[in-house]
């Protein structure tokens, strides 16, 4: 489980990305079940050694999906 400070840092990194780019990233997540690019919903932002990860649900089928956003 990630501590509050790590979550705050991940959120700060996410908010550094311009809003237009964040929206593009949210709408450009691969879903293996749909075999297509989908919009991620109900996501949480987490720190990762490569940058940050969005963990959430496929907006089409509801399966779990993730998007890594590298530093």
C-alpha cells in the first residue's frame, strides 16, 4: 500500500502535465479485453520508478487497465 506522501507526489507530477495532454493520455489506454484503445475511468494515480501510473477501469468493458506515463 502506498503512503499518502507518495500519492501526493504522484498527483503533483500528474498535475504538472498540461490539461490537454492529460486528457489525451486518459483517452489513450490499451485494453487487452477490447483489443483497442479506450478511455480509462475511475483511475487512481500512483508513483512508479518510471514515472506515474494510472490504474483504473476500461470505459468500454469495465476491465482493469493501466497507463504508465514515463518521466
